[in-house]
C-alpha cells in the first residue's frame, strides 16, 4: 500500500465500560435484551448503575478497542472519538494513549458527560450492554482530522455511529476523504439490533461506499434478512471488495474476488467474557491486511486476537498480542 502514517484509523464512540457479572434473572427483572446493545438515557444509566453488583471500569468503545488491538499487534493506530472534560474522559484519554494509539480529538466542554456502557456478563459469557452515549453524540465532521484519514491505509468505522446524526455526518465525511486519498474504508455492522434500526442505509453503504465489511453471523443475517449463514454469505458476494464474517466458535469465513477462506477459531481454556471479541478480531484482521498478509493469514491473526480477549474480563488485550503470534505472522510482508 502507499506510504502512510497509520495502518488503521478508527472512528467510533469513546466509551468507558462498567462491567459486572450478572445472571439471566437480573436481565429479565430489568427487562434487558440479552446479548444486545441498547441505548439508554442518563436517568436509566444512573438507575441501572445503582442496581449493579461490584464492577470493573475499563475504557472501551468498539472502534477504540480495535485501535488498541492493532497497536498491541505492533501496528500503527489512530482513534477519533469524543469524550467530555471529566473524570471518565480523563480515564479514556489516558488508556487509549497508553495502549499506543494516537488520539487527539478535542474534549467536549460544557456538554453531556463522557459515555459509559453498563455491561452485564452472564455465566455463559454473553454480554448485555446498556449504553449512555453522552459526549459521543457531539462528535461532528469538524472532529475528523483530514490528515489522519489521508495518512491511514484503512479507515475503520463502527456501525454504532449511525445512531447520532452528527456522528453519522462525520462518518460519511471520513469515508469521502479516505476514498479521495485512495485509501480503503472498512465497516463493522456492530450489532444486529443496530442493523435492524438502519438496515436500508447499511445496505446502501455496503454496496456503494465500503471496501471491507466485518460482521458476525447474526448481523449479516439481519442485514440481508435471511435465516441461514450460507444464505447471508451468498447475499454478501459481490457487494464489497472483502468480507470477513465471524461465527463465534465456528471461526470465520473471509472472501474476496472469488476466494473463500475458512478460518478456525482459536480454542481457549475457558470463555470468560465475549466483550470485545468482534472488535479484536477486526483488529487482527485489519493488522494482517495492512501488513500485506493474504486474507487467510489476516483471519488467523484475527482469531488469535479474539481468543485472547474472551479469556478475561474486559474489552482490550491484557497480553501483548504481538507476542502471541506464530513466527510466520510476526513480520510485515514486503
């Protein structure tokens, strides 16, 4: 690829995750949709926070997690996302920079507080997210640094950004700038409920504006409104240059230009928390893609990164991912 300052620049919601162990009864009592990300207001966030058990606070946000994963793999990553000038905002800024990610989005002053996601992890390792977007809603096109976009091999956008209107405009502006600089634009569908909210516009995005699509099985089936993964795979063919579709313990299917690669999931001793699994698969895949590996090997890196993050509580790596790669995946392809 052409010379660049960054391998991957990600744009998304800057969120602090508040993670607690829970059970199905609590979800039912609070009328939470298991496994989904639901947007809530400040009052609901405060009410649920009071009812939560002991929790772990960790910087999160889908695209931010992906940026942290790219950096952990030895790649050059940048993140664009909005936080407030408050305690959680300070935590987020510290954590993303400490992870080795370039982050220079101006803080929001005088507006809503930094976003937080209340995450309830059930014994089956599923995560149910209740998200208050707060300052994320104030991300605007003015926050998108053109030099960062032009200087990145791939610009990666999270589907969750399609909810707030101003962030949606920032999203589209970044895609225009990237394509104008002959860069690739990648999209994660983020969540099947997010797809349901924006199905028509997501279909248009995938077919006309996105080069690399990353989605899980539920999301891609929802996008095309089909009942099987095979049907979703067929519906996706020809819609974008590259599609990387994950299937949890069944691994992933990656295809482009007639090539189809099936990548096995990496086994872990125990799945503890699936928070960040898709984000870290995306990190590994995009790292491999921008480093010049073939699609199968890029998928292998994604599987390794995802396996690390589901083996512990929290959405970002606790082990340097570059150290987990086999020797044949440790050096960029020239």
